[in-house]
C-alpha cells in the first residue's frame, strides 16, 4: 500500500477506532490462550516429535505409540464423547524447529495440549513457548528434574527415582567398586549426581567418571581406563547410538558380563535388538516398564500394539510405555476438568494441568501398574524395576520397588526449595513461577 | 615413570593405532576424490552409511557371510558413486562451490532414501564369533575386530598406493591431477579418469562403512559421525595418500594419548585446537602437492 494521504488517514482512523473500542478488536484473555474445545468437535492435541534426523529412532516410536493410544481412546468413546485428533509435526531433530513447531501447534492449530520431546535440550527449547502461551506439555520420558514449571506434566522417572534401587542392588550383588560412564550432556551428569548419593548410602566406592561426546562411537580410551580401574560393575548413562557402540565394544574388547556387568538407565529392548542380543545379554536396566512384565494389562497392551498398524518395530519399550501413559493421564485430567466446570468449552490447558494433581492411571490401563501424578510437582509416582537382559534380548525383572517412589525434582538441590503447584518455594519463603 | 605406569600408556599407544586406522579408512575414499578430482564430497558420510546398509541387506536377505559382504559393499557403493558422478558431478567439475552444494543435496537424498527403504530404526550386522573377543600380548590388549580393521586399512592403503603409483592408470591419474588440459592433449581421457577415481573413492567409503557397522551401529545418520574425522584427516594431510596416512596416525595417537591423560571430551577439544593452530601455519596440510590451479 502506498503511503498516500488518503491511505494514511484511513489507517489512522482505523487505529483510532481500535483504541476507542478495544473489546471489538482484542480477543479476551481466554481466547488468546487458545481455549479451543468446542462441544461436538474433536479435541486437538499436538504430537511434537522428530521423525527425521538423529532423534528419529526413539521419537518415531513415541509418535506411533501416541497414535495407537489415541485410536484406542477414540474407539472406547473418546473423552466425554469427543474424539481426540492428533496434529502430527516433524521437529527434524533441530531445537529451533521444536520451538517453531510448538508455537505453530499452540497458536495456529490451537491444540489443547502438546505431547513431545525425548531430550532435555528440546524440552528446554519449547518450554518458553509453552509457558508464555500458558499451554500444557506432556513430557513422556525420563529426565533429570531441577525444573518447576506450571505447564508440564511428566510421565517418566526423574533422576531421583531412576537409580535409587539400581545402585544398592548392584553393590549388593556384584561389589562396592563402580565406574560411571555417560554421554556428555545434562541428563547423565545430573543422574550421576543422584547415583553418587545412593552409592554413598550403599557403601560403594566410585573409581572413575567419564563422559563421551554425544554420538561418539569410540569407546577404546574409556574401556582402557575401566580395564585399569577394575570396577565390580559399570553404571552407564550413555544414550542413543553411542550406547550401542559401548555395549558392542565392551564385548569385543574382551570384558566379561558376569565379572563386570553394565547397569544402565537407558539400554532397553530397542537398544539390545539394535546391537544384537549377544551384546546385551547379562547387563542390567532400571526402568518402570519392561516388555516382559507379567500382568494381564501389559500382555494385552503388547499383543494388541504389536498387531496394530503402529507396532511394526516389534517391541514395546519403557519410553513408549511412558508415552502411552501420558495419553491416559491427559484423558483423566481433561475428564476431571470437564467435571469441575461442567462445560467442555470452558476448559483451558492450564485448568487441565491444575486438576491433574493426584490423577491416577489404574493397573487395568497402565501396563507398568498403578501410577499417579504428584500434586505438587506434576511428575509421576511409580515403581522402578530392575531387569536383566536375557539371551534373546528381552528383560527378566529381578527386582521391583515394594512401594511407589515419590518424584522429587530438587532432591539434590535442597537449597533451591520445594516445587509446589504454584511455583518453586525457596527456603526463605519466596515463590517463583516457571523455573527452568 | 615407573613400569606400572608404562603398561597403560603403551596400551594407549596401541589403541591410538587402532583409532588412527579407523579414521584413515574413513578418510581414504575422501582423500582420493578430493586429491584427484578436486570435489569436496559432502556425501562421503552417506557413502559410508550405504556401505553399512549394503552389508546389512546382503547378510540378512541373502545370507552372505560377513567377510564376503566387505568386497560386495565396495562394489555396490562404487556403482552408486559411478551413477552419481555420471548423472550429476561431471557437469559441475569447473564449479567447486556448486559441487559442494550438489553433494550435500545428494547426501540428504541418500539419507532419506535409506530411511524410506529400511526405516529409521537401527540395524545390526552379525560377525563371526572369533571377531568378538580380544587378544592380549604382554601389556597390550586389543579386540580382534580392531586388529581386523588395522589389517584391512593397511591392505587398502597398499592397494591404493600400488594403483596410483605403479600402474598405467595411476600415471594417467597423476597426469590429469597435474594438468588436465595437457594430459588430455596427450590422449588421456580425463573424463574417464575422473569417473573411475570417483567410483573407487565411493567404493572405499562403502568398505569402511561395513566395518563401522560392526564397530558401532547401522543408522541412516551414522555417516555424519565419521565425515568430520575424515575431512579433518584430509585437510591436515593435504589431500595426498601419504599425507592422510601421516595425519590419521598423528591425530589418532594424539586423541588416544590425550584421552588417556585427561578425558575423551577434553581430548577432542585439545586435538581440534591443535589442528586449527597447525593449519594457521601450514594451511595446505602436511604433504601438499604442487598442482596446477583448476
């Protein structure tokens, strides 16, 4: 448009009208925050995972299992009679794309909740968007904690839950001396801080701690150090492709699994299948879920998932199960919100989150058994289990927590304060919202 | 140093030789293509990846034993390289920046193509049981498979040196490298020399890939992990075969020794800093050949 006098006049009069009558032009706060649920219309949710790039291996499975869970919920009548409609995007393993796509899903697609991410880096990339729009993110896998936002719900184990049983179990069965190996980023380092506390309580001794660049497949130098240190077992937080190289080279370099097993937080069914079961056999994994869990709900879940069009990879993995749970946590939260307001059109993302404290997924739905969401920090109460990899690559559960373990995002940072539903309350009583 | 300290240190040197051999076999195809044809081949990592997938496919669908998969993946990836050279690269020889972009495009196409065919879940190459143990000689301990990689790398280097310095074809290649027009005026078909060299370079990357698939993992994105090391070796070496051998040996040993003395992450940092400093003073690498500007 040319800047002529007439245009200028027209525009400024429009602007004046807008200022004079703001209610005509500005959406109400509720609309701005994307309250999108309409009676009789599908419930839109965003699936924000990487379908290409380095992160595609775990995240493609997350997308598939979410679609499976949504199909299952829709087949059983949806949520309060409304079907869920997933909006699937590809985050391309690129943190900028994560943030862009999160914005697109929330603002343009007006989804009521996001399900997404597998790494802390991508979660931290999208959280500012999620928080500024007061939307809701279901983070469906394990992470390190040390976050207290009012817009996330996590269905995986926190660092304080993950290795709590594993370290004492390994010390008791294999000996006191341990070597830590991890990928070089935030989650392994924070997990190792937790593990050190459990190790101290169990009377163990830390012989060394090494970090490998993400994606590196050269474990020669680290295995050389482990050979010299002679630990009784290795505690591993190596992730992804590196993890597979680590287990392969462990065996190729002549290490014996009976004498020095690897106790991992990540090496599950998909990893052992990718490395070949002979490299995984004998090692240990701590997770809330294994494909071989012996209960009717899980047997039904495994059988019907693998038969469905989403089950082509042939396994159900702890990460997939945690993702599956997030769909049911969402369902329970939304139902609670509808019950509270009595009208689906008044439900907002934030309201779903606020009523999700204490929401339970019973053991007739949850393959890992009953779980519930903590009313303060909105992480999950669960029972960590320890599995040992068998010759065929499946896991045999050798130990299971007797009680549910509470999630505590600040367990190793008591000075930071306590995470509550309204924000992080510091020891001096000051409360801060959205701490990441 | 007491004798107690010497053993682990010597072990680190042995391991350094192994790391060097892995980096060298990753880089040798790139060396040939860059040194001869002058193409900065961004798709080199994907040629490595194709080699790994070729071995995987031949093994799991045709039941070919692993040792036969090695030459087979050389042939298959060489043919892919040939097709890419004929269909695309040969039109861009006089435009080095365009080859950079074009080969990068090729790398994306190959990565997505493999993902469409095989899916993005990791695959796995089985090897004979004898490759899954280690040997200990006195102080040193190394896995059999690392020894196999060292052996194959030595063979490949010897064969490449023979091909380029002892055969008629090699003489033609070197002539074209020095001055394409002059060589052409003596009746050498430069086009054909480029085509053959590119295919051989691609094939060698494929061979390396089938070894890496055993050491680590078979994934559509596996090539990116190796291509950086490969470029490093070529740049430090100066683009000649001898240069690459020396550069791989040096960087591999340094990486292993630094990692032994500090840790893996810091070792990498230190190595890269040293390389940057080195290139500041010797921008053309260790053994740069004098060649006519193309």
